[in-house]
């Protein structure tokens, strides 16, 4: 047996011979033997990840491991509270991530559900129903409207056979099937004599011979791709691991250096080791996993309100780093609803308003409104309705269609002029028809018209035709023009052909219509045998006009794409549609710019990887592509260092959705397969919602980075204080228990509150961050160490004052202990924004932070003034004057940062720090 893709270029007899079967089908015995050879017609199921393994995987990052080790050390030191807090934050982060990912990896199971459970075949010369999993290559299957196709097959016979392949190719219009032999170079998307597993029969009937089953089908290839694609780690996960390694190394250095330094100055070795470990544990930001998880979780909640449902928590931040969005066209950038937008009638071009299947709209010639009862328009639309098998209806407050979308678009356009199909079918009954076929490229119906209007061009038995412009125009010798049926001159014919080209250049699918009055007696006589002589009837017809339709872009998408451009994000269209159609839509939306390129799947196949990677940044549109092409595009961008998001709704998009850094599926029109392969689902199928999600992703990372800088300033300040005190005074300024307490309360509630800070103004006018730079950059390190140094300077001032004043050691340690806590509370307000003043942000706009700081202050006061806590933490009460010194020095942490922000804004002025409602996306 040949490869499944070969049979499209074979004669039917050759296919029968090669597959060893006749028109009477396989024998039952032969079918059983082939079933043993090729296996059942099912998709292989991959090994599932156990729940336990999935749960354990949440605790394998480097930072989590370091925190678990830190908790064990805390237990050994007797610090059970600190150990409990660390383990709680680790467990919380793991549980939340586990819940988010519990339902993942079901894509192949859903692919299995798309295959038909039953198939109608011819075996042993008779028609019978069998389970589709028992189909084998060589089986002859029968197809009719509504059937889901159970295997890949070569079409043998087709009677107006059309299949809906949108879930496979992304093309919204049903594909007309043919039995003709195709050239060997025909791309897979244009092999109209083949039908494919998982697609469905939209119209007509036919038969086909099975050429591939199970994993050898096109769907099987998709399942294979999904099974082999490993979902890449998100930039946030990589950054956290990188940060974890940095923290681990820094911790070991701190422990070793402080312990050796203390021993050098005469402190006991064991005390120095325990104290150094306490300082190291304090240096680890154990709140980071919880802050990240809570920040991501809250971001997810906000994104749900903005129509974006995130399936995997770390993916939220990935959007903030995204710099390329590869988007499917049909149903994502467009409405997936064929709509008539232009009409050419009486040598005039009319524009029709309204989109989709709602019968609301008006007709315009330029800026002048044209009434629906205009004679030429009525004649054209009457033929469009009567020569039509589709209709539309309202269900659950939404307009839906039945039948072919192209035909339905014509019916909806006529309804905008007051012509309803149900009424016209009853009033002007159909007496016969010549159905559409791919060979004829036209459909003709015969209707009895009893019209009282004297101006109407025809009455009685009328033949109405619609079809391809070249076919209809070729059969016309007359035209309905200026209220009369006139001879169709070569000049007028040429003019009509130009109008067809103009419409096609605007990415419109053009349908031509014509009519002809018939002699009823002659018609009945000629058709009495049951055969309608199409050659005689479909000639010398009168041309009535052209109707141009397309799947229109979503109105809000153009604005969203511009916002992506402002945010430094390139939008790329990847579609199964034709090159001209895709390019026209892309130009209209602003995706395809002047120097950008458009590439077809066939052209992409002819490019070597190196050539393609060189061009990929200049290509904005990919047309007539298949799943393997989409994967290649994503891979090329990722190799060049881009963070890639992929949107889509069809089964054909699933492998690319899984391979992308961020897979975004459509919630309404999306298949279950695409949803399960994605990281995020748009609940309103609106590309514009991606922009809102990007904003949330950027804000989440901003808040995480601000917390880390806040933590760096706190922990570095403690280390500086200890080093200066030991080197300068041989004094331990803070006890191990005090260091752990500072760590507990400053890394507790305030960071959680920082994670809910809303976006700054202009966040969507910044370029995407470079994922190579990690969680913190030189700028954040400088700011964190600078503030840490300032806190150490504050402590040095207090230390000098306390030593000069002869304060006892416990008083000195209490002063520095309290100073550090209050300085960090002022510092928490610094990191609501790294640019804007807290006064311009609004002092109380982040209420959780205000409450967190108040609670922390109350806890610190309890440590100082509650007797049993005084004993535990070795603190003493402070006087008002001492409080004055502490608060004055601590406040410089906020004042100094406000000055830095002020001069930074002066050097690069921006807009208001908070977004107004009009700024929101």
C-alpha cells in the first residue's frame, strides 16, 4: 500500500487496483486480515502522568529545594515558627499550582472522541454499519450530510459533496469535493478529492475508499505531534530557578564568611555557626514562592473578568514577556461568519452594512442610501434566495444558520432588503433544480413566479442560476440593465469581468447570478423523462449581478493589534486560507505592512531552515498552511530568542498551541482539543482580550520584581549591619532570634500586599522584557543594595549613638532591631512602583499594604512591650526620644527613594501614574 498522501494523484481504477479491492468492497475475511495487519482505526493513547507524580513535580524547583533545606535548619536551630512559615508558603505554592494543572494533558483523548463511532461501508457487496475502529485501508465508506468522516479516504463518487474542514485547516468555507485526479505537486490543503478523519459532511453525499486509518491519518499525525511536543518551561520558571541558584550560592558564602569573621574576633565557633546559619536563613526570601503564587492567582482572577481564563499559573507572566503573537485568522481575527459586503447591480457597486448573520443592515451607493425595493436589487436578491438551500434563524438570542455559509450569506443579505426565504419559498415554489457540482460550478432552480408588478422583468416559470462568475457570465447573452433585458455586449461583459477582479482583490468571494424565463409546457415536456437538459436551459440567460462576500474582521481587533505594536509585540497571521484573502485581511488589520512578506505553506516547504530563520522576522502572513508549518514558524521564532504566543481554535492549531510559550485557545468556537493543548483560553474569542491579558502579565512580573528588590534591600541591610558591627565594634547588633523575626514579619504580609498593586500608566507602551535578564537586573540590584546600605548607615548612626551614650547591649540591640523593622515598613511603600511617587499613586489606593504595615507595626510593638515576648526576643522598652530617633532615621528610606524617583522622572518624563478608565484596555 502506498503512503496515504499519494492517492490524490491516482486514477480511481488505479486506487482500487493498488488497494486490492473492487466496487463491491472487501470481503469480511480480507477485512479481518487487514485489521490484524494495520490495527484498529484508533488513535494511540499516551501514558498518563500519575497524580502523585504531578504533585511532587510542583516541589522540584531549585528555590523550593533551598527553602525546604532552610526549614530543616530552622528546626535544628529550634526556630519552629520560622520553619512552619517556610513550609506553609512552600506547600501553599505547590498546592495552587497542582490544582491548576490537574486537568491538563487530555488532548489525545479528545482527538479520539472526534472519530465517528459508526461507519457505513460496503462489504461482501452489501451496505452495512460497522464500528469505525474496525475500518481498514480498502474499505468503501458511504457519506451523507451530517456524517463525521471516520478515516482518510479518496473520493469515488460525489453528489454536491462538501465537507467542513475548519477544525483541520482553519478554512471557514466548506470544501467542495471532487473525483478528479490532481497533479502530484498539489499541496495537502488543496487535495479536494480526499476526505479526512474528524471532519464532517456539510452538504451532499458520496462514497470514498479508505486510504489510511488510526495513527496513519492526518488526525493521527496531529496526535503524534501532540504526544512528542514537550511544553517548554515558562520564562518565570526559568527566572525563579536562576534566582534560586544565585540565592543558594550567596547563602553559603554568607554562612562561611560570617562564621569565620566571628571566630577571628573571638566569638565561640558553635555560636558563630548557628548565628551565621540564622543570618543565611534570613537572607533567603522564603515568601517568594507564596508571593509569586498569590500574585499569579490574583492576576488569574482579574484576567477572568477580562475574558481570559488561565489554565497554568506560571503562564500568566509569560504573556508579559511575549514579543510575538502568531494568530489563526478564521474565528480569531475574523468573525467566522460569511457576510455579503458588496453588490454589483445595474453597473453600480452597492455597499451593505452589518456583519454576521443578523438581518440588520442597509444598502448604500457611495454615501446615498438605496432602498431595498429598488427594482434591480430586488431582482438580484430574489434569485439569490430562491436558488438557495440555506437559511438562518434565531436561537437563544443569537442568529444561527443552517446549510452552507456561503449560501446563508446570500439569504441574510436579501433579508436586509425585506426578502425572507420562508415566505418566498411558499409564494414562489420550486418546481425543480439542477444541483451544484464541482464540475459545473453552478446551481439552477426553477420557480413559478406570479408577480403583479408591471415593472418586474420576468413572470411565470423562471430559471435562476448562481455560481462562479466566469461560468455564469459565459452562459449569459443578455443583461438586466436600466429596467430592461438587453443584449450583453462585449464591452459590458468586459466591464463586469473587471468588477469581479476588483472584488477578488478586496478578498471577496464573488458569486454571479442570472435568470431566464422558460416556456412551462416545453419545460414539463422536456423534463417528463426525469432528466433536466441543463445544456439547453442554462444558456442565453440574463445576467442580474454580482455579490461579494467574506468572513469580516472583528471590529475591535485592529485596535488591539495596534496596541500590540505599541507594546513591542509583533502579530503574525497563520491561516489555512488562500494567500490573497489572508493578505487583504492582514493589510486591513495592520498586520501586513509595506515591506512585510507573505508566505504559503508550499513556499515554506521549499525553504531550508537556515533560509527561513533568516526571513522569519520579515514574514507577517502565512497562508495555506498545515500543522507542521505552524510548528516550524514557532520553532524559528523561538530559536531567534522570541517568546511566542499562538492563538487558535481548531484541532489543526493544537500542536502549535502546545509548542508555543503561550498557547491561547478560543473558548466559544474552539475545539476541546485546542483548549486542552493551550495555556490560556479566551472566553469571548476576542483577540483584543489578549492585550488585556498581556497587561496583567506585565504587571504581575513588575510586582514580583519590586518585591524581590524590596527583599534584597532588607536582607542586604541586615548583612551590612552585622558585618560593620563586627568589624568596627566587635558587637553582635542583632540576635539570631531577632534576625529571624525581622525575616518573618517583613517577608510576610507586606510582600503579599505588594503583589496586588495595579498596573502603572504606560505599562503597555513599554517593550517586552528580555527573558535572558532574569528576575532582577543591574538596576534592581543597585537599588536594593543601595537601600540596604542606607539601612546599614541608619543602624551605624544608632550604634554610634548608643555606644557613645553607654547604652546596655540589650537596649542597643532593641534600637537596631526596631529601626530595621520600621525602615522596612517605609521601604515597602517605595516598591509599590519603581518610578512613581506614592503620593501621586495615592497613599491609600493599596489598602492591603496599609493594613499589612499596621499589623506588622503592632506585632513589633508587642515584641517590645509584652513581658513574655520581651524575654523571648531579649528586648527592652524604648523612650519617646528614642522612638523619635528611630522614626526619623527610618523615614529616610522613603524620603531618599522619593528623591531618586523624582529626578528619574525629570530626566525621562512620563504620564499620570495611574490608568484612567479610558486608558484601560
